[in-house]
């Protein structure tokens, strides 16, 4: 392995982590915006979509170039292949941050915001899952993701609970239907974000140990 | 390993005088599969491949213990005939080494030495072997030209065709592409893929990507020891030994 190859691989990991930090920041801010009914912050999150895509393409291209130039094997191959899949998850997380932000913007324009209740709890739990999956990837350490399956099951359970709750509220107060219908969409985003955390955990486990595990 | 084992190396040791070059090697070789031997220079992979057709007999002071069972018979046993063995276990070397004869004669030579005299039969063997070596279309109109007029890649395929002419079961290849350009190399790799339908191929290579492309099984050797042997996909995706990982990822030294 040449010094150039080694430093190229290290830089790719740093860039992938930077992308992850950026994308998770978008999600965190969109959940904060939702909790505080802060439409300005939601707007700020939406503004970051173009930069997210730009960073994603740059990292993806550097990975393609590394694969073509060095044809890595063993742990180097696992690192680049796992990272390539993980950055798709990061991009998706950022995009869902954007989607949540966009939903908040729409709500404030047409319906106003109602008490999000348990949705915030789900959002915080999902965010913690994603942050732990990110830490595992960044530190190449599977310890923070050992109980990811259990945590995802809890998210799935909460998703159904929140869904039932929102439907009940819709039935009770028809005027809130436009708002609550969008809460259902956010509920669905959060459930899928839990899957993104599991995908990152699966790929990080493969990267670190070579084992293919199925979390979801 | 759930395969038809054509050759079974058991506890093989080899000394060149006082130099203990191979240490207690145990390695099964599957029939109609490609097995790669990889490792840094001096690790013993060429020494090992030369044991398979007793080429080391020609080295003075060479001593071998342990056994290499070929169809259950020890090839170093008192009843083994090295000439017959080398007919069944052919070898292709690093540098193409055609005889300074015509293309036709390069292939006909072996069968003729082994008693084939009939011209039609020799013609049939020459054409068949050139087809199998993916060379027929390129040389069919100049079979009586000198083999030395061929390009390096064509010469190497001619050497493979020459090996096939005596109807072997195992083909040993010691860095067969190291003197070839990428196009000739890809033709040899395609040929190896075709050959394994009928033959067992054992290849020594310094190219990690070539080993991962062409072989079903890979053995990693280091300082005369067999460090790890397994399915090529496992060796290159998730090797069990750190030494293997360090070598194939280029972290040696």
C-alpha cells in the first residue's frame, strides 16, 4: 500500500464523516424546528439541500476513483464498499431532514402547528440511534450499535402507537386533520430514519468485522 | 472443502541443502478448479509448485519429506515415474519458452515423443490444442512459421497449447503473465477460466487482483509456511489471519 493510497483512504473516511455530520445536523435541526415550531429554522434546513448533494457527489466520486485506482481488497475493500453504502444513508438522512423541514414550512403556511406530543419522543430516539450509528462508523467500533435491532423495534412500536394516536385525534377533531395528516407523514419519515440507522449499523459491522449481519 | 481433491499435500517439508524452504505444508488441491499461490518473493510458492511435478529433483541437495498424493499415490514414492508425472502435470513458466521450431512442431513434439506417429492424428491434436489455448484463429494460416515470430502473449498461449498436447490433468503456471502486456494478460486469464472446465490449474502470481479474478482457492505463503488457505472470496474479502490481511492490502514492511 502506497502512502498516497493510505492517505487517500483516510481522507475518504474524513470526508464521509463530514458528510454524515452535515446530514445529521440537518435532521437534528429539523427535529428541533418541529419541537419549537420554528419555521425559520425549518427554512434554514431546507436551504442546505443543495450543499448536501454537492458534498455527497464529491465523496462518492472520490470513492469511485479510489476503487478504480487501487482495487482494494480485504479490510480496505470492506471500508470503501461499506462507506459507499453508508454515504447513501447519510444523504438520505439529510434529505429526510429537508423533507421534515419542508413539511413544517407547509404546515406553518396553511394550517399552523399543533402539539406534536409523542412524535418528538420518536424523533429524539431516532436521532440518538443515528448518532450512535454514526459514532460507530466514525470510530470503527461496533460497541455503540450492538442493541440497534432492539431500538429499531421500539421505534416501530412507537410509530404504530403514534399513528393510532393521530388517527384518534383526527376522528375527534376534524379541523386538525390537515395538520395531523402531515404528522403522519413525519411519523413515517422517522420510522424510515430508524431503518437508515440500522443500515449504517449493518454496514459498519461488515466494515469492521467482515460479518454480514441483518438488523432490519 | 467439499471438492473432488486431485492432489493432496500432507506435511510437506523441503530443504535446499541446509535451507529449510518449505515447512510442514498441508494443502488440498481441487480438481477442475483454479488454485492460486500468493506470497512475497522468497516465500516458497515457486518451490512448492515445482514440487507438484518433481521439478526440484533437478536441484542438487534438495530433500523432500512428507507426501504429495496424486490420485492417492505419493508422487515421490519409489514407483512414481517423473516422466509420466510431468506428462500428467504440465507446466507453464514465467517467460514464454517455445521451442525454436514451427508453431505446429511445438505442439506435435510432445505427442510424437510419446509415440503418436500418424500425421492425421498429430494434425488433430495440434488443431485441438490451439483451439483450447484460444490461438487457432490467430495462427491457423501460418502453422509452419517459426514460433519465435509470435508475440509474447501468443508464445505464452502456444506454451499452454504445448502443455495440453500430452493430455495432462493438472496445469501448473508459475507467474504466467508477468512478462505480458495487459491485453495478453487478459487473454491468458480468459483462457484459465476456460481451462478449468477440463483441467485443474495451479497458478503462482504476484498480482493480487489476478489471483482474486482467476482463482477459486487461494493459498497465502510466508517464509516457507502456509499461513492461510481458503476460498478466494473469503481470503480477499475477510482473511482470517492478520499476516494475510497485511500482505494482500500491501501493509508489509
